[in-house]
C-alpha cells in the first residue's frame, strides 16, 4: 500500500471514485462491457483501504454512487423536462438530487466497512463484498425499491458469473462481482496463489453452471407476435387522438397470424369500460378466428379505483392482470398533501394515482400457456416475479419506455428482463410502445428484437417451461444467508482478542 506521504490529496481520491462509478455504467446495456463493473468496484475497494477514517470512506462511497447513478439513470431528466414540462434548471437539479440520494447507500457501505478494524484480506474478501451487496439489497426494498443498476445486471452472457443467477439471483451475482473485485485486489497485493486459485475456481464454476438446465420444455413451441406501436408519448393520451390510436392498434393486431399476440402497456388510451363493444369484437375477432389470444394493455376502473391492467381477448375467456408494484410519483402519490400539486399541476402525469392489484394474481391461461404478466417497472423485482412459479410457464412484460426518449433507459430495462428470464428459467416476451420489444430465451439471451422508435411487429416462436430454479424456489433467501454468514465471519475476525493472562507467553 502507498505510504501516507505519497498519497494524493483527498480531492484526487474523490474524483477518481466518482469516475470509477461512472465507468461502471459502461458494463450495462447498451455497451455491455461486463468486466468494467468489477474493475470499478476494485478501484473503490482500493480507495476504501486508503481512507483515513469512516467519514472519508463514506465520502468516497458517495462519490462512486453519484458517478454511477448520475451517468446511469440520468435519463430521468428526459421524463421530467421533455415530457413533464419541468423547466431545465429544475429538471437538472431534480435529477442530480435523485442521484445524490441514491449515492447515500454506497456511502453508507463505505462508512460501515471502515468501522470494523480487521486484516486487509478479511476486509476485501468478506466485509466489503458483503456490505456492498447488502446496500444494493436494501436499495431494492427501501421506499418501495429502486434496484436499477444493481451490478449483477451487468453480468449476463457471456460473463462467467451469469451461471450463478438461477441459484442466487441478481443480488447474488452482485455479490460475485464484489467477491471477484476483492479477490483480484488481494491477489494483486499479495501474489497469494491460494486466493488466485479460489478466484479462478469461482469463475470456472459460474461458467459450468451456465450449462445447467434447471427447467424443462412443456408442450410444443408456438407462434407469438409482439406489437410495437411507436405512439409518441406527447400525443398518447390526447383526447382528440383516441380514435386514431384505437384504429392503429386494431390494424396492427389484425396483421398478426400468431397464436399469442401481445400489445404494449396502456396501448389503448381509453378505460376498458369506455371501449365500445363493437371495437372489442373487432379487436378480438382475428385472434378468435385462428383459436389464438390477444393480450392488451389498458386502464380499468372499479368503483372509484383505477388500475393499470392487461386484459386477454380471443379464444380463451377474458382474464385480467392488474399491476401490483406501482411507481412512486408516476402511478401513485406518496405524501399526497406535499407532492400532489407537483404531480397534478406541474408535471401533468396522467393516471398518477392508481390502485394496486392483488399480490397473488393467477397467471393468465392463454394460447395453451399459463402466462405470468408484469407491467413495466414490475420486472425489476425478481423476488416478485418468481411468485407466479412454478405455475407459470411463460413470462410477459408489457411496457412503455417512451417517457425516456432516445436515452439508454429502454435497453437497460430490456437487460433487466433478460435477468428475470435467467433467474426463473422461463422465456420472457416483451411488447413495448417504442422499444425494446424482444423475445428472450430462458438463458437470458435475446433471440430477436425490433429496432427502437419504429412501428413494427416482432414475429417469432416461444416455448413454455416447467420446473423451478433454486432462485425461483428460495428467492433472495440464499443470498441473504450468505451475507449474514460473511458478516458474522468478518465480525469474528474483527473482535478483539481477550487480554493475555500473566505468564501465558511462556507456556
């Protein structure tokens, strides 16, 4: 390690940590340079080792987090400014504050790891990886959760670490990223052949696990058509455009020849109860004629409650899925007296106060499959997606990422869906308004997709699967147990030894 006299001033460390956080974003879609998050975390761990105290470690962790989130979720500015009509200075400030808030958890990770004195090896291999992953896990639950940019999402195929996803999920893969960084850093400093062997074995083990088949095909492959309507967000809910939108999707649905056709989230701009019965008949008729089914995204009303829903039409009985995990401020208003005027009067977000559907909704029985539907943001919560298993044979995500324009939000979202397929051992079908519309195999690999911001229909085949991956069976319990054991081991190492009794040294 460098001596104190050779260390650069704190500002140099701070900027280096922020740059490392920003660099980690290149490991996610669209660049997919998956080794970079490992390298970036290695830089952060190295800086934490050099931190003079817990306060400094907090600031270095915060800088890393700010670089990560400012570069990785800066697309929130597009939703606020371009579509929410928030003035430029306010939108920029709100985006920066959001990144600064999210960065508090990496900062807290730095603070906590610095509070326990212990040997460097134990810090790198036990404490830092466990504390980092614990903060990512906490971010996935805190204030309804925002697990975007969890480092595990960067490790899809061809990363060797992808093989761990069906066992320990995305947070477990994040732990593997952190362990890889810690082991590599310790090997670099000590030239330990034992630690090098463990690192190599961990990577080889992940690669071998990628070949495991945790689930089995059920029935024969069947045809699917995923519709990308490409309706501009700024006109999507204008009343004078309602008829043209309805006709637009009726025409696209009629062009399908597939057994299962899927339209995007809120494809139809009217409530289900407001749609003319004749329109419903025309929309469903082609699917009914070929003994197929159509999944349609729209809003529903029940009494005074409104739901973001998916409805099935066609040869199967009509069924409904209602979104359960809502987006704060986008779909429900927390602390309404404080934030209600901002959402309703300033940002003009339509349908921003929805009701939640039930937690345990049955999969939709359509096209000979049992389809677990999730709407937009819901697929970032893997522990919630696997609730439908083992009953569900197929996953379907409908979304509308048009709010984020031509930013990298949509490709990041598609990458998250890839992880859900890998964790569950099920195919994932994604029908979106402006992209990314894709067919994802159970191995998390995109089999086909449509270009973004173009109208089109993605035709292909899907396969139902049965069986359970370990992650689908146990959810996040496995990684939580791993983290607890690592933290207990770190605490045992950090615990001061009892004072020696007189004469003990001579024994």
